[in-house]
C-alpha cells in the first residue's frame, strides 16, 4: 500500500507562486501515473493535472494550462505541482493520487487510488 503525503500549500497573493510536493512511501510509484486534484470551496473535487509513469507526458485541466506544471522524480518517489500566476479561484484543498493500474494514464477520479490527506492553498486578491 502506498501512502501519499502532500505539502507546500499556504497563503499567497494573486499572481504569486507555490510548489506542492507529494511524497510517496510504502511502495514505489515509478510504474504509475500520478495526478493532482483539487476541491474548491463549495464544489466537487476536480482534476488538475496528471503525469505519465515515465514523466514524458502530461495533461492539464484547461483552467490551469500554461500556469501549472506537474513533474515527478521517481528516484525520490515524489511528484510536484508548480503553480504560477495563482488566482483567487485556485483556492482549495489539493490532493495527489496514484493511478490504480500500472502504466495507464487518465484524468478520471475513479481511476485513482491512495489519495493523500490534502494541502490547503489559499490565494488572496
């Protein structure tokens, strides 16, 4: 069983940047696509970004494309989300998750498992 722990959230002004980390323990995540999701206040959890197991392919929600970058370091068993040009509407709890099936990618929430506890991101205007 993989345990995922997110960190790096905080309070930032609009236009600022944050870098989230997702550290995995228990087993290697190197064969699995990883993703970030978020839950904004009063809304359902939504897809943000995903990265292929090999790290050579990424996919983003339209709302964050061009501002966020997902990356991974399989040697460190860690996934990152660099968030630039943050907007107040980016406020929410950010979660990382591991895809259920090795070597398969996707953006559907039901394809993911081993969710972390989340990290709060707050962007002030």
